[in-house]
C-alpha cells in the first residue's frame, strides 16, 4: 500500500506561505508585507499586501522613507492587514485568524480587533521597539486578542512553474 505524503504543509505553514506570496505583489522597495485571513474552517477569506489605494498610481506617489511627510510613502500606503480585511469575502471576521509577515501597527490592530479576528500569527516583529507596536500589544492584551510568532520547521518552500 502506498502511504500518504508526510511532508505536506501544516495549516500554519500554508496560510503563512499565502501571506508571504501575497507580499510579493507589493511594490514597496523596502518592506513587502502580505497577510492572509483564515476562518475557523481553515478557509481563506481574505488576502492583502501593502500598496497604495485604488486610483493612486504606484508611479506617481513616493516610496521614500525619509523627507517631508507628504513626500514619503507613509501617509498613502495601505497596510497588508487593512487590505486583507477590506478584501475579505465577509464583513464579519469573528473567530478568524490573520497570518501576517510583520507584526501589525496600531492602526491595523484597531481594524483587526473591530473585525472580530481572534488571533494574529506573525513572522517578524522587527518594529517591536516602536510605540506603534507597543500600542498594538496594549490593545490586543486588553481585548483578549491573542498573538503568537510563527516559528517555521522548514527553512523555505520552493515553487516551480515547470512541473
Ligand atoms: N504590519 C505592517 C507594517 C508595515 N506595513 C507596510 C507599510 C510600509 O509599506 C512598509 C513598511 O515600510 P518600512 O518603514 O519598513 O520601510 O510595510 C504593513 O503592510 N504591515
Ligand atoms: Zn498597519
């Protein structure tokens, strides 16, 4: 008898990989972030990545990190988590999980909590020392929204377009 494959992706690996794949759509030259919302039945209900709003051309708005505020990307860019929630097929994301490459900022955290998402699974917390992420953790703790870092069991996942 032929047994089943054993190196198949776990749900956490699968949803985090979808988040990372979505992040590859981002035009941000410095930080590409993807997010994937999964419901309690392990169905994907929303994906997103960081980018400018509809109608705001990637070629006309700045991707700079420094300079006058209006000449940087920060006032314009929609974060991956916001896009994943807004792109989701349901308004009510109660009991969903969000997988995201980078710990959510305070503004996205508000959106995540208000949407009813119950758990955040993140890969990197590289901005842990910012007040934005500190505020996120305060709100998450108060609202009993859980968060945990994804610790991968494998280094990478390879995709081949040629089979
Ligand atoms: N949780 C997050 C954090 C950040 N982003 C976006 C916003 C920017 O496009 C980029 C961060 O840029 P950096 O300051 O590292 O040059 O990532 C997000 O989508 N989700
Ligand atoms: Zn954010």
